């Protein structure tokens, strides 16, 4: 029963985020605002416990959520055959670019800090 209450909380926060996003014409999607509100709401035990139980249930059955994606890919095999190589190239390049940018951001402050320590 707590799992259903947790699912209800998740839907309530998503709905509130959607209403806020549309009412104030915000550039953020409603589910993102709902997640931010949920993050704040998780400080309360009355919300945290049922949402945690719901999350454990959803994580235990996570593989079921990939079935619609697999069916969607299977129904568009012709597109995958036509554009699959390009898509693979774009995915690989964007992954490497993302890794490179992340490494540069993580490395960037270190030389400045090392130079500051040498002067002392």
C-alpha cells in the first residue's frame, strides 16, 4: 500500500511541476520542476518512505520499462538500416566529446591550484 502512496506522490509532484511550468510559461519542462519539488519534499518522512518503497519496486522491474523501446526499434528497422551507421557515429563522437569536456573541466582548476601552492 505504501508503494501506491509513493506512486501517487510522484504523480502529484509531476502534475504540480507541469501546472507551474504551463501557468508561468517557464522554459523548464513540468517533470523537471516536479523533480525539483520532489527533492525538496523528500526531506519529509511522510513523503520519503512511500516514495522510497515505490522506487525500490520500480528499480526491481526496470527491465520491463525497456520493452516499449525495443518494440519501437524493431518496428523501425528500415530506418535503423538506413541511418544506423550515422547514428552510431554521432553517438560515439558525442560520447567522446562529452568525456573530453568533462575531463577538461575537471583538470582545469588543478594547474591554477598547483601554481598557487608553488608561490607559497
